């Protein structure tokens, strides 16, 4: 058996308040599976305690693990590389492993950039990590482990992909007992994340998760999902986000979950995200009865031309109808919108702004379209020869990261700023504050705080304050 340290890298420039609103999901999953296999596991969540690399080294040294696993998204990739170097410095004989969406598609580059990284896990990590933990001291057996890219004798080897986990019910619930839950959220609001499924059958060019989780939807059983809701409620959860790419894709599954939630009287407010072509009035109504407070729709653009270019597979009319159905049901509604995809013009942006005004959702996440490694969008930008920024910390969906000769980054930033300056009006602020005063739940609080935070940041910028 191995001693395993699982690390969430230090913030290193990422805003702390945005990171520790809720406990991480992927690392506790990995920890739970590892522990079920008999390994000793320690979770080191640096953002939760605002720890730096020196403190990370101290924590690793005190545990002296055999294997150190580090989680990485694109924006946290630089911090993950620094964490790997710190981990190897603290425990030179430990096997240092990186996993996550970014390194899945930048695996060989990662091994070349940082000598402290021994292995990259590609795709789903639960089972791959167990194979590594069972053979951490015998690199000769690494050639038999699917889903990894590794260095041996100075050469980089890439093994075949690992099949996806079909039976998601076989995974234990996330090991939240291994982290200090008091460090997340506020005393009154403890927000957790959950997944009822993995995989996405749709083909949006900008999305990396379909590549990570596969094109076939794999669903958990109703009992397994609601059992976990009870589990996190007993841990103090006051609300939960279902983070499935398309929560309502399996209509029967959603209705069964809603029925079971009501039958057990879970009484836990929740939210989800889905597609506008995957909802109906009866489903939204049942979701509302079962405790759903908020639904987010990935609309992306109000221009049919841009939607078709992104291969979103929806119609503007469907988006308008979905927003109105959800609002009529009594749900708070948010829409994701993006600008800056190749082919975007001032006219297509006007169409997006017109859609927002007509649909009138409760909130809008107005983003600058970002090409993440592994996506068709990333390949498109590189094939066009447009210069991409390699400062991965800038891949935050609000910073332009490539030079578009048709529409400058400064223009996109200005469009986004102007949108929020107008959208987050004083009238909108009063509405959010009033809604929260009347309803007082996590969702009304979040909307109100987001508007107030933006207003303060905007005022500081105008006054030249930092």
C-alpha cells in the first residue's frame, strides 16, 4: 500500500474568494477511491488555507508520501508545475503525478517543461491513480498502465487511453472527511458540488469536457445520487450545484431524482446547468418542486450564424423559449454568452445583446471565448496562425488570449465592460437586493453580491484605484 498526498495547488494569482466558495470535487473523489483500495491519503488544499509553496513543501515533508498527485486546470497549470517542483524538492523519492484537463492534452509538453513531474494522468483519474499507487516503486510496470504519459530513462512514453468508468455507482462518495469543511463558504452558506452523470453527446467546438468525459452519457442511479445529497446535507451543506454538462439530458432520470428528493424530504436547495433544447415545462416544474432554485443555460450567442459556427446545435427560438419556460416556472435563470469566436462581427454581437434584452434572464455570464487545449476551437485558432498567449493564468474567460485580426482584444474587453456597466444598472442592483431581502437564499445572495462586487470594482477603476 502507498501513502498518497493529493494537492490542490496554491492560488498564485487566482482570487481566493472565487476558489474556496465550496469544497473541491475531483480531489475528494480521488481520495475516496484511493482510501477504499487501502492506501493512506492526505488532502492538501492550498487555496482553502491560502498556503504558498513553502507551506506546501512543509506539509508534504511532514507526511512523506510515496505518491503525490496534483490537480490542474488550464488557469492553474503554472501553479501545478511549481507545485510539482516543490513536491519533488520536499520529497525527492516520491512519484509526482499531474492530472486534469490541461495536462491531458499537454502531456508531453508538461513532462518536458518540469522535471519534477514523473507521470501525467490523462482523462478520468480514479482508476489510473490506483494502478500507479500499486506500482509506484516499479516503473517497469508503468508500460502496462493505460491512460498515462511518463518519463523513463530520459524518454517520454505515451500509453493507450484508459476506457471510461461505466458504473459510476461503484465510486465511493467524495472523502470530505479528509478536508476541513470550515474553510469553505460561510457559516451560513455551505455550498457543495455534485455530479449525476459524466459525458456529453454534443459537439460544441469550444468545450473540453466532452473530450475529458467522453461522448456517451454515463448516469448514476437515482438512489446513489440522492444518497449523496443526504450525505452532504449531514455534513452541513445548505445548497448544492449539479455540475453535469447537461443535467436534463436524461429526462426520466431527472424526474426520478426529483421524485426521490421529494419522497425523502431532502429540502436542500440546488441548481444545475443544461441546454436550451433539453428542457420542457413539466421537467422544469418538477425540478422546482424538488428544490431547484436556479438553472443555467449555455446559450453562448444570440447570432444563429455564430451558433452554427460553434456547432452548438441549437436555435435562437429554442433559447428564448427555454428562458421563458424556466422563469414562468419560478426559477432564477442565468445564461452563458460568449464573444470573440472567429467570425464574430459587430453585427453578431448586436444580435447577442438583442437576445439578452428580449429573453431578460435574471443574470448573464458574459465571457470572452477562450480556446482551451484539446478543443477544436484551440486547433482552429492555431491553424489560422493567430498568435496564442502562453500565459495560462490568463485563460480565465475574461481576458483575450489570442490576436484576432478581425476584432482586437481591447475591443472585446471594452464590449464586455460596457455590457456589464449597462446591465448592472442601479435599478438591477435594487432588484437583486430586494429579491434577497424577500427570499434570503444562497442564490439571491450570490446574485446580489456579484452586482455589488462589480459596482465596487468598476468604481475603483474609474477612480484609478487598484
